[in-house]
C-alpha cells in the first residue's frame, strides 16, 4: 500500500505535479517521487524555482544582518533564518543568488567569545541594539549554515562544539534550555530548569545534517526528551510550549515548535524511533504527533488547505486560507514520508482518544475537492 492509502488519504501527487508552483513540483519530484536531485528532470524544475517570481519576492525580503532589521520574535517568518529555511525547503542553493551567500557570510562574522552565533537586535529591557547570542538564534543560524553547505567552516564547527557544551539536565531531561546572552540577566521565557523545546529542535535539526558518525553521542537522548515533553503534556508545560490546536495545526510558513517541526526534525533521526533498539514509547509518541499533523492539516483528498497563515504571504498558495495549497501539501507529505517505517502505527492512532491537550477533537478535516476554492 502507498503512504497515502495507508494513512487514509487520496494520492495528491498528480495534482501536485500539475501545479503552477515550481517549488511544489520540485518537492514532489525529489521527496515524494524519489527523483534524484541531480537528475535532469529535477534540475530543470529547480531552475524554474529560481526563476519563479515568488522565489524572487522572498529573496528580496532577505535583510542586512549588519543592521537591526526590526523583526522582533524568533517565530516571525521575516526573520532571516526563517526566510532562508523556507527558501531551502523550496530547493534554493547558495549559488542560485548572491544575496544568500552575502547573508551566510554575515552570519559567520558574528559570534560571542564561546563561538555562539549572534543576532543584532534590541533586546528586552535595553533600548540600544547590540550583538547577542540567545540559543534560539545561535542554533537556527548554525542549522541554516549547515543547510546551505557552510559546514566546513571552522566557525560552524566551534558553534556546534559549544552547543554540545551547552546541553544541561533539565526538568524534562537532557536538552537545551533558554540561556541568556553573556552579561545579560534576561535569559528568555520559562522556568530556569525547563528545557526549551524550540531551541532543542533547532539544535537537533542542525546536528541531523551531519553524517551519522559525526553527531554527538547523546543526540538520541536529547531527541527522547522532546518526545517525553509530549508524553508529559497533561502534567507539565515548559512555559509557552503547549500541545493544543496551535501545536497540531501548522501556521504557514512553519517557523515554530509544533507537530510539523517535531516530525520534520525527529524524522531525520530514525535511530530514535526505528529499529530494534528504539524504545516503544518513543515510537508511539512520534506516531501520535504525526497522526495529529495528519488529522489537523490534511483533508481526505490528500490536500492541505492552510487554516492559519502569517501576514505578508498572501501572494503564495500557503498564505491563502480558502483553497488547497500545492506547496503546503507537498511540504506536509514530504515531512510524513520520512516516517514510512512506522506509517501503519501512525494510521492506527485514534487522535480523538489522545488525552490532555486543549484544542479540539483532532477529527479529520471535512472533504474538499482537489483544486476547489
């Protein structure tokens, strides 16, 4: 059986391959159809992505990292790291546009004394912008640099080594906490001994881009802490990180802790949830989160209609809340495809029986005709 039929959805692949969004077609070809990225068909599609007016509009939004660009909030899609991550998902590479390389160079120029990457911005309680390193900045920058092929730079190596040193035993297990910049008393939201699920996912995603033999020895343990946060959702809530509807329903473009981000990140670390050594409770937890991603976002016809979207992206299909989005559809299915070894376990989850979280029943979305408005 196919991924789609096993999960009780129609196959949207023909619709996706006929879509007018080159990025949706590229994700479908390379992630769902298994076409190699260097195959002529995929290369031609990626060239179409580069030329696409939507891609060019996103590139025009890339900021000057040397100046305070006014973006407040690490979940904001206009933050440079989030924009680059979206462009990377669409298939863009550094060589495709000089603005990408310029921004990557700027990232590398600014680290604290321990090697954490910094951001120039106004921080809480301080009216003057300055360079500082919160882990939710530092890890996201390291992840983007690795994604765009800068992993050989010694500054990236040092940042990753410092990230390992920053691991602590939190109330939820081994993870990364909210950590204040050097010399700053404000460390971010939450209790001091809580893990920060967002920062932890960013670091896990960065390390997942390394060859398996080069990853930290305790990476799987950290990933299991993330799954433990899900299992403890009825009794614990690391401040600001709940597991209700906002966790399950993707806000487009995705930038923050949620079911999509957990599945996308941990799907890259199959040693955590697949194989004879993977604990059954971790496998079950990831299957539950994936089932929520499916139930809250994917219609029976296999398409994804964004139910929540950031402003400023109305020109993109994923910024429209009244019709199916080819890119959002390809994106979610590509995320779920990584969990193919446990797809039957995902299909067996009754999301309406999952206890704890606020935010609705988890019932599948109502039917929608492919291509309808």
